[in-house]
């Protein structure tokens, strides 16, 4: 019995020795890590802390940030103004070119003017000359236009499709989308449109007369008069095809 207890004590002592050895190893590792951490903390403490900015320095930084922001806004506004000036100049040049072409055509000799209008417009034909003179006289008389609009009968086979095509033209043509059609009235040989600008730009007469050739019944021998009144926001456009009258 005493021998058994003797061996049991020896076993317990061995186990305790092993546990103590493992504990010492763990403590050594912890001490090593602790020393490394202390060295790192010491190194960080050795780095001088940045001095706090005084009031003047903070003010300078704020002013620099404000200047940069204002410069960015100024560049953006400059780009916008430059683009608007370019668009306005382009519109003015197109309008001037359109009226210059109209004046050039009116100053052509009769033969050249007839050739420019095409074979259907032979100014040597007395009937064509008379019809052209009558149509031009009507174009210069707004009262006559309004009177004709009131008294001229409606040809539904042409008037209703023409009204729809004119409305579609202001929707489908990119340059005419800046205008809103308020009213369209077509009769037998004439139409009146009332449109307003969506962005206060002048009416693009050249583009309108060009696209007008795509409307059924307005391809040839068609005259156009555009009226813009200072006291009104809309434009009145009269389209006359009476030269096509048989």
C-alpha cells in the first residue's frame, strides 16, 4: 500500500512539473510580446505630434477652399455662357442667310428665277405670271389673308391631313421642337399656324420652309409669311398654295 502511494506521489509531482514548465513557457511568450508592444509604444511616442493649427492658418485653408470652389463655378458659368452665345450667333447667321437667299432670288432675272423654281414655274407663261403676281399681292396683305381664312371653304381631303402633318413636323423635326403649336387652321389653299417659343428663341423660318416641302400638297408653288408681334408671345404663320389652283 505504501509503495502504491509512493508511485502515485511521484506521478502527481511529474504532472505538476509538466504543468509548471508549460506555464513558464507561456509566461515567457507573453513577456516577449509585452516587450515588443512596449517598444512599439515607445517608438510611437517618440514621433512628435503635429502642432495644432492656429486661427490664422485655419482661416487661410478655408479661404483657399472657397477660392477653388468659386473658380470651379466660374469655369462652369463661362462654358454655359460661351455655348449660349455660340447658339445665338448660329441662329442669327442662319436667319440672315435665309433672308439673304430670299433677296438674291428676288433679284434674279426672270429666266434664272424660273429655273430656280423648277420646270413647273415658267414665268414666261402669262397665266403663271398673273397667278404669281396675285399670290404675292395676297402675301403682302394680312387683312386679305384673314379674310380668305374666314371665307375660304374647307377641303377636308387636304386640310385635315395637312393639319396633322404640320403638327407632326413640330414633333419630329429636332429644330422645331423648341416651339409649341397652339393652333392650326387649314382651308383649301391656305393654312394659318399659331406657335409659341418654349425658350424665347426667334422662329427658325429657314428650317420651317425647308421642312414644309415634306407636307402633302405644299411641295411646290407655296408661299409663306411669318408674323411676329412685339406685344404678343406667339408667331403667326400663313402658308399659301393658291398658285396650285387649276
